[in-house]
């Protein structure tokens, strides 16, 4: 399986910012089916606006990181717009913000939650994510996690901790 580097950078950004904002990361994977998925602890049934904003910050970081990835190959896979996994907004939010097997498009998650927390909170989450991704790219941590993910296809929480803390 060959995936575009941008998919690994996208998922690496989710992992790094999740750790920064306190969202526990269980694992991250690349696969031919879903392109990439970060598994975190599920969001509760009635999340607070603060928790939603934290989770949206994680969601927004992925797309922002793609611009830092090396040139992509033509072999990557993105989910098709008519893919049934991506049809229901509630399912989208539960899949991506909780424990997912196939994540939804990040923009759909944002669209689902924006009415609950407001455009200002989404803008604040986007600004924080942009600054964070830029800093992580500059320090090399984004590339380090993305490269390991491309090489291994799956990283569990212990492997992520080891990478970020410089043991591997």
C-alpha cells in the first residue's frame, strides 16, 4: 500500500495537537480503506462547549498540516464523496471525535458542531491549530511522527509517546 505523505502529516498533526490539548490518543493508523484514522477516547453524549472546541482543534489541525508535507504521489486514496460512511452528520461526529474505524471528513465534523459552539469558537480553534501546526513543523516533531507513521502504518499510544519524547 502506498499513501500520500500528506495523509501521514495530516494524522500526525491530529496526534500532536490532541496530546497538547489533553485529548487522550489511543493509536493512529494508515490504511487503504480509510486513508488515515486517529483513535482517541470517545467524547461523552453531552459534551461541553469547551470539550467540543478542544476536539475541533484536533480535527482542524490535520488539514492545516497537509501544506507542510513533502510532494505527494498519485497513489493516495481519499474517501469518495458518496461513500456511505460519510452520509450522516451525527455518525460523522461520533466516529471522528470518538473511537473510529473510518473517520469522516474533518470539515463535516466542524459543520456538525459549529452551531453548538458558534463561529467564534471555531475560529479560535482554527487559529490555535494553525499556530500549533506551524510550530510543530518548525521543530521537526510533525515530520518525525509522520515519517514513523508512513514507515509503520500504525502507532499505538506507547509508540507515540516514545517518538515524541525522543526515545525512538
